[in-house]
């Protein structure tokens, strides 16, 4: 119980700081449609992420090193561990990514796919990364469906 709460808190914090990073990219006074109440789409956040090249570069590096073996270099789920059942999530699938909140992504990554009611094929990564690194990975993953 304690642990779940802690992780929850962390996920919220992580998401908040993600929003802060996103906010920094905006010019003051620029309050066009993108800032309205509409939920952020993968495309929006990809555009935002493009403004934070360091985070993206780091995210890409970590993703290539730790995740691409299953999820594929391009994130489409076609890593070299072919034949995994179920297949690794496809981060280039716009509909799938749209259906995934940042909280959900953080939880799945930190606690593994089993924690979100899926198979146990995606291991928990929460202890492998600093919170900042996890944010970088999520930012990077969010850009993959935009291409
Ligand atoms: C051993 C292979 C493997 C590695 C390495 C791996 N994944 Fe996965 N991942 C999977 C599989 C398989 C699924 C699909 C699980 C399912 O649908 O039951 C998945 C699913 C996911 C999902 C979607 C979970 C959901 O809610 O549907 C996310 C997000 C994810 N992985 C992120 C990552 C990240 C980030 C890394 C690297 C830090 C990573 N994975 C490394 C195999 C892997």
C-alpha cells in the first residue's frame, strides 16, 4: 500500500514536471489553440519535445539501449527478439499512443506491463532509471507516432 502510494505520487510528480518542461517551450503570450483545454495529443507533445533537444537525445539514447531490443529501433514493436507473444507495444501506432495517458506510460514502464493488466513480458524499469531519465524516455516515445 505504502509503495503504491509512493509510486503514484511519483507518477504525478513526473507528469507534472513533464508539463513544466512542455510549458517552457512556449513563448510568453502565445496562447493559441494549443494552450486551450484540449488534452495534449501525441502530435502536440512531439512538437513540444522537439523543443527540448537534450531530453530527446537522452530519451533516444536510453530507448535504443534498453528498449529497442524488443520494441525496435523505430519503436514499432519489431525488435530483434522477434516472436515475442504478445508483440511489444508499437509506439508508432497513433491510435494506441493517443489512448495512453502519460500516467499509464509511466506506470507501465516503472512497474512493468503486468502492473497495467497486461502480460509480464515488459519488465519493470522503475529501479533502473532516475526519474528524469524516465521522463526523457516518455518524451522520446511520444515523438515516435508523429513521424
Ligand atoms: C524483453 C522485451 C522488452 C523490453 C526490453 C522492453 N519491453 Fe516494453 N513491452 C514488451 C512487450 C512484450 C510489451 C507488450 C506487453 C503486453 O501487451 O502484454 C511491452 C509493452 C510496453 C508498453 C505498453 C504497456 C501498456 O500499457 O500497454 C510500454 C509503455 C513499454 N513496453 C515501454 C518500454 C520501455 C520504455 C522499455 C525500455 C526502458 C521497454 N518497454 C523495454 C517487451 C519489452
